[in-house]
């Protein structure tokens, strides 16, 4: 073992202790635990300490970015997206059908367009790719926060509840597809040898075809794997084979997506989860096992690593103004985009506002998209802090506003028993 | 994310697929799965391919050693030792008491002495430290194989069964302590800043005192943590807090052991597990969660990494002769050391042979000790293949011989339901 691995083990201990502590505190305050994980990362990372003490050379604390940390964080985000795919109930989506799809589309397109406009206004020196990416960061709703609030209010199975839930799922899928296209088109993946060979001139049309080829391949191969797993599951039910093979499949998809098709690894992991989710019984079993891997180790490391990488180097007036506008636009456009579409679909005004507010929370996906944008050179590292701000404000606002909107209408339904207890990070 | 992480994800997929496949095959053949994991590593690693094709520069396959792989493998071995500690039932050990302790001591001291002699005979050019280490590799019995065979034969709760089980546990503890002392005395840990500061002249007496200080610290702090966890468990039973905090504690102990006390990180992890094992209810719960982490990902990676690191560079006649003697001596000395002590304790001859044979299997700990010896510069890298040979031969012999020895005495007890189903890697 290289000599610096014991230091890394010490850092893992610090990360796990601090994320658990801050996660519990956040949960007590009614906020999502991921926020606690990120804040823990900020506290144990170098940013705040260096503001006070200047450069610190200690190899253990404050925890700096390292190759080991990057690898664990990447496996973490791959698992987060894989379980998101596994937990997707495509049947629910089909049931609420076209209405949810339209609401999701409204809530994706309006923030996307507004983000591009905001980028053009504030960062005219950057190109269209960066503006587009600012829009992409705004697109994905975080379903977890909304679901927990609606469940608490007893409204999860109301019309608004089911529509919001389905729309949030669809909006994840749309967001992931837009991310795949944008990353691929904007040259964020120019290191992909296969894509460069097929498409040496960077023709956009060929790139989009190649992305479509990925989805066709992924779903096609996925159906085959899903059948194979079903067969194994039937022969020897609930052995450890299925979870291990599923995790292997997740890594394989992540690798093939990134290295063969030039699509982000997280897209591959998400699609792997989505494909396996169709096989219900084993999807739940696999999800439980992967979630344990994820919550006990990898997810805290991933979210803490975001906090660890936050820097306050370039924070001036301009960027603070931009951050404020970014957060306001991102929240307002979700309310208008989703609520407006709901109105067009014939919802009552009261329910339109509820649907719109139910969609404002941003979480994991926005953070992940931001990381991918920074890696691809499309966003400056300052975005980390800005997206964290959006996640904080929207996660604070969503429960407060939803509770206010439901205050007069106080007849809770019986509590349903769904996936969140396993799916959250407590 | 650095550009080579997607390649690593692809390698993880290959490792998981191949270890699962070979693991299942081994199990079907009645052999321990870890052997399958190591063979899978040998197959996907460079050794065999380079014998056929010469140097291969592909960044993905065959899988070569990398920093990422090392970090995952190290977390893997830390988890393997942590769960070994957690699964230790100190009450069982107390019940069979002094007899088991004497048998374990006989089975540790005789192979240790024989190993030193073998080293002196074959490797006179190496120093006493290396000879000692050859002995240490021989000491630890792998309880898993023996337990599974005895359970299958319905003899796990017989006198021989309980004595073998307890002696194997004690022999793990003795082995770990000897490893700690030997590694520390032979300068395998000279990079430890704290130890160098306390003991600049490398005085052996001070080093041993410092190791004792570690055990006192570890057990003392451990009792405190164990009480704290009991309190948390009582306040909010079976939440995810306990497993996460336990894993954090395991990493903390591994780090402190290595960096503060100059003891191997795996010793720290094992002691952390041992300390938490005294709190029964939560130990089982934590063990289940950590085992899931371990078997779905980390343990296969660790054992495969041993196979990946195997090299056949220096294999000549001398080393093959040494390997043969090593395996024969390691097996014979366990039978004589344990069986002979059993005779002195008043066992019947038939049962003495059974006890001796029940202790011959070597596994995880021998492999781990070998890795630590190679890292510390006390053993040449050829030892990897030699220890793997010992594990293979002894795991093949143990079940065959035990079944023969019990053949005439065929009245199986009712099958007991103990930890192995969760503890094995299926």
C-alpha cells in the first residue's frame, strides 16, 4: 500500500463522523441531509480554514482534494444516480401520463431558456455553451425533499402529489438527456477516442446520432441483462449474486457511456438503474444493498467532497449579484413553468401554485450537473458555491411554502408506506 | 474527476464480474470463495497475459496495479479485518477457556518456530526479521473453511467443533499481536513519525511498550465508544447512525494504529471490531451492514488485487522447492502443534487428529500478513504466489481429510444456524 493510504483512512473517518453529525442536525431542522453532508465537507475542507489561517500544509487536516478522494467520490455519484434509476417507478409515470410529462417539460424548458438568458446577460464574454450549461443546472427538480414534505402533509397520494412525483421523475430523465447532449455537443468530452474517430470534425448531427446510439445500445443490452438476471434470480433467489452483478453492470454502463459514447458516466449509471428497475422484485432487493453501500460510505463522501472543493477565491460583488439572480430565476421559473403548464392542463389555480412550488427544490442532480460542467471546463469552479446556495435556498423554501399552501386544507390522508425511509440517507 | 477514473470504473466492472463467476465455481467445488477471487484477479491481471504476449500497454485490460485500486483494496482488507473482529464471540472463547487457548498457542508457536528454521535453511542471506516473518505467515488458521465443513458434517457443536472454533479465534488474536510486534520491531514501520520521535534509537523494549500502549488505548477508548454507541442505539434503535459511526471508528482505529502507534492498520480495524463485538445486538446489526459493503464491493477487490499483483518473474527451481517445503511444514506443524497439545490436554487420539486437521486451513489472514510483509520490505514479492499456494492446498486438504476422519462416526447433530451464511462471500 502506498504510504499515504493510512492518511486517507483517517480522512474517511473525519468525513463520516462530520457528515453524520451535520446530517442529523439538518434532519432535525427538517432539511435534507445532503445539505448537512456538503456543509460538513465545507467545515473539514480547506476553504474556511485558509480564510482564517492562510495556506495549511498538513497532510490530514484540513482535507484536501486527492486522487483517492476523487475516486471514492466518483463511485459515490455513480451509486447515487444508479439508485435514483433503480427507485424510479416507470409504472407510476405511465399512469399519470401526458399531464405529468407536459408539466415536467414546462418546468425544464422555461428554466433552461431563462438560464441561457441569464448567462448571456451576466457573462457575455463566455460562449453559448456556458450559458446553456447554466440553464441545464436549473432543470432538475429534487424529488426527495418534495416527497417527504407531501408525505408529512398526507398529500402524497392526492392529485397534486402524484403529478408532482411523476413530473419530478420525468424531469430527471429529461435533465439527464439534455446533460448528455449538451456535454457531448459542447466538447466537454473531447478526450473520447471513439467519438473523435467516428466524428473527427465534431459534426453536431453525428454527435447527437451517437448519443441516440448510446440510448439504443443501453436499453437493448439492458433488456438482455435484465432477462439474464431474472433467470439467475429464479434459479437461486435472493443470493448475493444479483446485487454484485448489478453493481458490476452499473460500473460497466458508466464506463461504456463515458469512454465509448462520450456521454457522462452518471448517465450510464442512471440508465443501468432505470433498465433494472423494470424487474421489480429484484430491483428493490438490489436497491437495498446498493443503498447500504451508498449511505454508509459513498454518498457522504461524494457530497462532502463538493464541500471540500468549494473555494471562495473569486467572490466579489458581480458574482454575488449573479448568484442572487441565479437562485431567484431558478425558483421563479420552476413555479411559472410547472404551475403555468398545470393551468393549461385544467388544474385549479390553488393546485397550480402547489404543483409549481412542489417542483422548486433542487438537490443531487443540480450538484452533479455542476460538477460535470466544472470538469468539462464549461463552468468556473465558483459555480460549486452558487449551486450549493440554490440547493440550500430552494430546500428551505419548498417545505415552508408547501406547508403554508396546504394550511387551510387540513385533512391528511392515511400515511402511505413508500420508499423514502430506505432511500434517504438517515 | 481525473480522466482515468472512468477506466477504473471499467476495471471495477471486470473485477466484480470475474470474482463473482470464479467465486461461484469455487463454491460449487466445495472450496472457499476467496480462492476464486484470487484466481479471478490472476486471470484479469497482467501476470499470465504477459507470459504469453509480453508487455501490454492497454490502460484498461489486463488490469494493472494503480493508486485507486490500492486504496479500494486497502479499505477492503480493513473491512475484512473489522468484520472478523465484529464476528468474534468472546463469550464462546471464555466458555471453552484454557484448553482452547493452549491448543491455539501450540498451533501458533510450533509453525512460528518451524517457519524461522525454514527461513534460516533456505534463505541464509536474509536476516532474522525475514525468517521471523515467514513464521508469522504460517500462524493464523482460517476459521471459515473449518466451520463450514464441521457444520456440514453436523459436528460444529461437538467437543472438537467448539475447541477448534475457539482455538481458531484465539489464534487470530495471537497472530495479529505477533504481527504487530514483528512489524514494529523489524522496522517495517520506520516511516512512523510519532514512534521515531519517542524512540529515536529503535530500542526494542520501547517499541514493545508502545505497542502495549496501543492495545491499552484501543481497548480503553473502545469501551468508551461502545458505551456511547449503546446510548445512541437506545435513544434511536436501528437507525443508520450506528453502522456509519462504527465504520468511522474502524477507519479511525486503522489510522491511529498505523500513524500514531506504528502498528498495522488492519490490527487497528480488527481491534475496533473486537471492541464493538462485546455489544452484541448492535454488533450483529453493524456486521450485516459492513458485510454488505464488504462482499458486494471491497472484499472481492482486495482478494482480486492479490491475484493482480502476483508475478512469475523469479520462479526457478530453488523457489519451487522452498514453496513445497513451506506448504508441507505449515500444514504438518499445525497438525502436530494443535493435535499434540490436545493430547497433552487429555483428548483421545482420534479427536487429537481431528483437532489438528481442523486447524490446517489458512486463508485471509495469511494473505494479509504476506501483503504487509511485502509492503514492509521483509518478504520478496514472490511470497504472494507461495502464500496463495498454501491457501489453496490447505483449503483443499482440510475438507477432504476432515470428511475422511469423520467417516466412520456418522451421526450428524441437527444443523445449527450460525453466522456463516452472512459472513461468507456468496
